[in-house]
C-alpha cells in the first residue's frame, strides 16, 4: 500500500512538471480593417505560443491579409470576418499588410518573451 501511494505521488509530481514544461495555450487577438487600415497597427503577443488572429473587415471591399514574415495569405470579404492561426512565434517583429491596399493597410506583430 505504501509503495502504491509513493508511486502515485511520484507520478503526480512528474505529470505536474511535464504540464508546466509544455507550451501554454494559444492567444487570440482581434484585428479590424476599416478605411483600408488595420487597427491596432501593432499587436504585442507572447513568444512561444500559437496566435489566433480574428480579422474583421468593416470595409465595403475585399482585402487580403498578407505576411511574408508569418507565411500567411488570407482573404476577407467585404464586411466579413475570418480567423487563422500563426506561430508559435520566436521573439521578434513580424510585418503584415493588406495586399490590395498596401499603401495604407499595414501593421506588425511583436512577439516578446523567452
């Protein structure tokens, strides 16, 4: 009986340590497109975690979220919404733009942390 309790306590300790070592759950951020501009233009997110971007297009025109840094292209219809996941990201700055209105629709994601 004592051996079984010792084993159970050891297993619980190991599992707790393993769970703590796992990357944290993802983070969701909201991004809005209005007047061919992204808001916010700068998103700060934790490094090492998947980032779910929920993009809402308030414009009457289609736009394409495009980022060479993030390796993503995603269309969003007029007055539509879309979501997609990037990362986990290493610490750094990742540029993005609206492919169809690149002169005004631009921004960056800054991943901070370990």
